[in-house]
C-alpha cells in the first residue's frame, strides 16, 4: 500500500477555495509543473502534492467549488486513488479524459478559471482556451496556493559547479556557436530557453536544486549575435563558475527574466519558444513587446539527446560501476531474503532500497540516485511508480515476488535499470508465463535492426507482440531517453504507442523496459539502457549499456526460441567478463550461478 491519505487535505482544499472566492475565481488549474515545466520539482514547487496529497511525477488537478478533479496517466491510477480518496476527489485519465474537455463540460457561463502563466505551457494553454467556450481563462500574478501554504519551503539555492571538457566533450563556446547557427538558419532574432537540463548542457554546468537531477534552475535568453543572458540566483555561483564561462555569457537575476524578454524583444522580431516546455507567460510577454513568438521544439533538446563520443564513453564507464553495485545487491538479496524470512525477520522493501544505495556508494564515481528507487514486493509492484514509506514496512518473504527499478548519477553519466525477482519455487499463478513473455518482449526490441528514419512509435508494437500474443499489455511507454549526468527521463526520443515524430539516431540513449502488471498480485519489468549505433550496412541497432543478470528461474524455457536462449547466454557471459574481476567473492559466486546457461 501507498502512504495513507493525509487527513488534512480537506482543510487545505477549503482554504484554497476561500482564496479563489476572494479573487472571484470559480476554478483553478493546478498542474504539477513548475516554471520550467519539469518532471521533478523542488520542494518549494510541490503545490499539487500540498493541495491533493498526490506525490507522482506527472498529473494535474482542477479545483472547483464542488470537486477536485485529479488527472493522471496509467502509471499513477492506483496511486492517485489511494492518495486522493473520494468523495473529496474525482479521478480521470489524463489522456482518455483530458482535463480541458472535462473542464469545458462543467464550466458555467461567466466562470473565471484561474491559472498560473508560469506553470502552464503554451500548448496546454491553447487546448484549454479552445475547449472552454463559456468561461474565461484568467492569468494570476501570484499563485493562490502560495498564499495558503503554511510553512512553504524556500526556493533552493544549491551551488553550481563547472562540468569540465574532459567529461562534457564539447566546449560551452562551441555549443553556443552551434545554437546561434541554428537560430540564424530559422531567421530567429532571439531564443528563450527555460528547461534547466538544456541550459546545464549548453553552459556545461551542473547543480543540485532538484532531487535526483544534477541541474540548476535558471532561464536563458540568447540573441542572434551569440550573447547569452543567464538568469540565475547569484547565491548559487562561485568564482570557479563565473571564470569558467565564456565572456559571451552575462549573468542576471531570475527576477529579471520576463522584464528582460520584454526589453530585448523589438517589434516584428522572431523569438523561438518551445510550445510544450516553456511558460505561456513567455509567449505573452513577447507578444506584448510586439515580437513574434515562433513555436519550435528546442534545438537544445534535440542536440543534447545525441551524445558525443566523450559522453558515450562516460555512459559506458558509469554502467560498469553501476553493474557492480547491482550484482552485489542481487547477491545480498538472494542470500538475505530466504535467511531472514526463515528467521521471522524478513527483509523489507525499504531495507532493500537502502541496500542498493549502499552498494552504489561504494563505487568511486557515484554521486546520488537518479530517481527515487521503486522497491516493491508482490502486489505493490503492480503500481509502476510505487514508493516505500518508513511507517509501512512491507516484507519481502521467501515466497514473494519483488521488483526493483533503480538508477544512479555518476561523475560520467546516468543509469536506470529494473529487475524482477522470485525467491521460491511457488509463485503466483500466471507469473512465470507473464515473466517469460516480458523477457521475450525485451529480447524482441533489444535485438531489433531498423532503418534510418525510424521513430519510436514505429517499433513499439514489435516489443509488445509477445505480450499481445497472450492477451497481455502494459500501460506505460516502452522506452525513454536518458541524459548524460542529467535527467533520467530526457526528451525528445522515446518508444511508445503515442505518435512521436522524432527520428531515432546514433548517439541517443534509451531505456527498453517492457512489463506486465496485475493489480494487487504482482508486477514484472525488465529494463536496460541502450545506445543507438549504426551497423555497417547503415541500419541501426541497440547496443547494451546495463550489465546485471536477468533471473532465469521464472522463465518457461519451452516458450523460448533458440535465438532468445543464445542471446541471454551471451548477455550473461558478457556480465561475467565485464564485472567478474571487480566483484566480491560472494557476489561472483552468485553471478556465476545466476548466469548459468539456459
């Protein structure tokens, strides 16, 4: 089970409604986004969690005087139901029942619908504006949640550090020059960038404003002459950063951001703005200054996704360290679960989560987790983004199944992997069949060859086919991009059912992670990271980065083809060859057994 619903949500919702009435607002749109439209936000920006209790990384609430409508995707349906109980909340699917359509259906003539223009991107605003015919969208200058939030945390001002050339592989000056060239090719006079990971990549800096993401929160304005205005809190900067930056970068305070956009935009000038990942306040400011807000997916998003040779080598290197930590953890888990279970003091989910972190900390290049580990026993694993809690010590018994999704930030890169485990010969009915199908799905995508110009939605069904053959499926993407010591979820590349017009190209890093979930019974996922490489004939393939045995006890080998068996045997031999000399004697003995041929 997830955390018990917070009994204090009703008073908080009542306080927010009173604040809305005082402002003559009938409803308020409350996304999880901060001013950077980020997946992970700082404690100061956890407004959705404060009002609703929902702690997932994606969601939106619409607060009216009658209900709080919660919108989440398939990953968070169970979590939202637990954390946001009826009747205070109603529940809706983010894509099947879009929030703008729901709001249009309840809006009455004359309604004033408030929103924070720094927390809603233009694309989302336009959908709401098109859908709502009877009411009016009202931009609020100060967020009403901030007015009612008792003891709201202060904005973070973590120190920023340079990201040296020997790890980044490209100088800041060269990156700026490349960006300006793209701007000129698109006849753009200015470019606004509000995504912190893009800015961190461009300026070759790293920070710690948001948990798990080594990036500083900031904004950037670039002109066609190559001048970069970086809007960042001065408290985050030391002389080693200011001296590291080229003289084309001018540092300004974050409070100067929108005024500076208005100041630098001249009538008729074209300004590039990402319509999905920037505040609608930026577009409004450009238009008020007489400029033309040109919607364009960020050049930095696309460029950052294609790793250079130094970045790729860094990713390969950190995955060796991460693989050692994973194997040491697996050996510990395999020994401790049955021993502790037999002794009446079973290993808990939180204890296992702490253990993988402990083994990572033994690696010289490890810095922090890349996300909050998903450590889930039995039915809890059916919640794709489950999280443990100190007050709810769920056991992992010798007859249970278990899933761990975990990753790390290292000096040279970012990792993310998932393994599913079983500890005894008796497993839930249907588990082995589903586990085998998930492995077959993983093999199908991991060994795929595909032509240039292929996009993620083109190949998603190839992965799902072994599950579909059995009438099974999963309600999440097959793969997401991963940053180079940046965000573990990186745009624009992904593999999934939804249309995503982004070519998969060499140098991109992707997770491949099929799964299967049965509510209250079990969850299964196998995930490795891969880089896309070009074969001699010009076709593209996935080259594995993650090294950790895939448990074979649950495989129904009669369902496997000879090619699938040989791939698994080869992968396991690679695990031993790459990691064996660095493992403890206990971990090596476990790995040799786990990697036995099937």
